[in-house]
C-alpha cells in the first residue's frame, strides 16, 4: 500500500507545483506585454527553457540518453503541439484578453486529455470524472457569456468571438501534449531527456518562424524595458515543465492534467491582489467560474485515485 500511495502523493505534489509555475508565467507575460510584445516574450521564454534544461541533460545522460525512435517522435510531437503551437496561442491570448480569462479557458484541455487518455492510453474514466467534466464545461459557458459582455476584457475593451477562439484552440493543442509525453515516458526515456527534446523542438520551431520575419531583431527582446518579466516567465515556465514531466512519470494523465487546473484560481488570486485594474479586471463571475473549474478538476483527481 505504501508503494502505491507514495507515487500518487508525489505525482500530485509535482502537478500542483507545475500549476503554480504556469500561473506565475501567465502573470509575468501579462505585465511584460503591456508595453512589449508576445514575440519578444517568446524569444526570451524559449531561450531560458533551453539554457536551463539542455546543459544538465547533456552532462547527466551522455552518451545513451535512454531514447528510442518511437519515444523521440513522441516528444517531438508533444513539443510541436503543447510547447510550440499552444504556447504561442496562450501568449497571444494573454495579450489580447488577459491572464485570468486565458488561464481559465485553456484549463478545458483537461476534458480533451481525459478522453484521449482513455482512448489511447487505456486509462480509466469513472462516473465521478463526468461530474467534474460537467462542472468544468459549465464554468466555460459562464466565461463565454462573460466574454461576450466584455466584462473581463483588459483595459475595459470588449472581447471579440475571434479573440475568444484563441485560448480554445490553445487548449486543444495543449490536450494532445500529455498523451505523447506519457507514451514516451512509458517507453523508458528519462523525464529530463524527453523534456529536453520537447523544448528543443518547440524552440527550434519558433525561432525558425522568426527567420521569415526580418522586422523582429533577436536583440530587441533583451533591450525591452520589460525584459525582467520575460525572464521571469521563462524561469517559471521551465519550473512548471519540470514539475509536469515529473508528475506524469508518477501518475496517470487523468490525474495530472486536471490537478494542474488549479492554475486559473492562482492567476485570479494574483491578478486580484497584485495587478492593476487596467491590466486585469477580475469580476465575481470570473472568480466563480475559475473556482468551479478547480472544483471539477479536484473531483476528477479523486476519481482517479
């Protein structure tokens, strides 16, 4: 019994730590992009990910690395979907509609991940899981209505339907990520090695896109007045990714992904206490919806024990 409990507790702990890191990243991006841009933030964040992860992996796991062809492909796909496409969309959404709303909508990735985990990884989905799903979906409906009324828009501007679609698409790409990460880990690849491949894939993909846009110089990001916030986002994002991989190594997707959905509530709390209203207008509906998402996620976690 102890052997079963310890991995579960550790997996839950790592997932919670990852949620705190992810929430902190949202807030740093929101503050940094007030005068800067998403592209500047992305340059720094991806660079920090690589600098903090790659050297240690090369030193610790050389020369074998524990890779197979299938695990390498799995982590590459995870990097393209979750860390590259989803992160770009999340950062753009944070700039467009705010950190609190973005974090809450992207949290719906737990629903998609749960279904995919059942279909492709053989994980269980009980009646309690469905109760949690209903709570999360209901919260998203509230958020959609709140968006339509323009009550959560940054700088008091109405949010368009097209802007709201950005975090939804980000949630879809993010939901695919843990399926391939879990699959790669089950093939025996060490978590940090898999994380390094994922980060390198995402960073290479993003920096390649910059080559097509000569209007953005690489040095600009480091000359920005808000570069400290970009650095903070990169560090917290890396911390979150490490916790995320550690959690998936110890616990199933249907437990790890939902428990990370405490991030919206953390973002709302930080925004309400620390951010000015011109950056984040935190309404009671948004707080209630975020709380419902967290409660639904916790039910899913309990159902997965």
